[in-house]
C-alpha cells in the first residue's frame, strides 16, 4: 500500500519559524496510511552571482531530499540546509510514500507504451518509462541530445499514451552552473492533458554529462 502526493510550494528560509525547526511539517487532512518509509522529493533555489557586474547571472539549482509521512495528518520534509543562505526554497512533491509496518506481496508493475512527440525543440528522450495505475502513474526519461535547447525557446512535446488526467509541476534537473551553492541546474516543467512543457529552458542544460532528467510520481484524476 502506498500514497502518491503532488505539490509545489515555497518556503521562506530566513523566517524565525524555519530557523528554529528541525524538520519541515505539513498538516493535511487524513491520509490513507498512518506512517510511511522515507521517500524522495525535490528542493530548489535561485542564487544571483556577481550582482554588481555587467555579467550578473541568476542560477536555479536543485537537489533531492528526504520526505516521509509521520502520521495521518503530517507530511515531513528533511531540513537540508544547503540553500539556507538564500531567501527561499521551492519544494516539489512528486513522490510515492510506501507504508511501513505491514507485510504484503511484492508487486512488480509492468511498463506501459508511451511515445514522446516533439512539438517544439527537437530533443530526444532516452530510457522512457511509464507505469499507469488507477489513481497514479510514474514517468521517467532523460534527454541525451541536448544541443537543440536554446534560451527563450520552450521545450514542448505530446506524450502519447500518458494519462490525460494528470496536472503536475516539477523540475527537470540537469546542467552545470557557477553558483556557490550545490545541486544541479533545474528548469520548471509541467505536464497537463498529456502535454510536456518546459516554458523557459536554459541553454546550460546542454552541459556534457549533466543530462536533464524527469522522474516523477503523479496523481491522476
């Protein structure tokens, strides 16, 4: 048994409530499980480098952090301080939370057919994996020919076979940067009605050995 959750929200890391907490907690209505194992979610932040120079540049950086369900009304997120020197962080939940404390039969889900049809910006995905189940789905791929990515030109594609009842925001992560904080470059991405969109890609996503990837669990319906 598991729970799949999607959300995107920002946190002011300079407020006293954040500085004084050990773990971020989100209060929600009753979940269908009491407690989960640790899962993963994404955390991102922006840093302006060389602000007084003509070459001032803002870098968007992201990394993976831990999240878990503490009880039926509490989602916990690891307080990972690599961006605490900045103004705010963004958290994306595109996560599957497996229940703990129960035994059950191990289930292997079969992959479903999916096709990536580029509409704008001719990049090709590799390792394209889709799993569709009632109420949720899983998607993974990465771009291995990124040289067509240009600043200001959206990446847009139709995902043939992907459920059309999904509406989810997430980061597409991959690319180098020169910020002082860690993580990889990210750009905001979205899937809605079977369409994949990166509205404002960054040409630094073309960096060798930093292939931009998507890996999300998404709620259906």
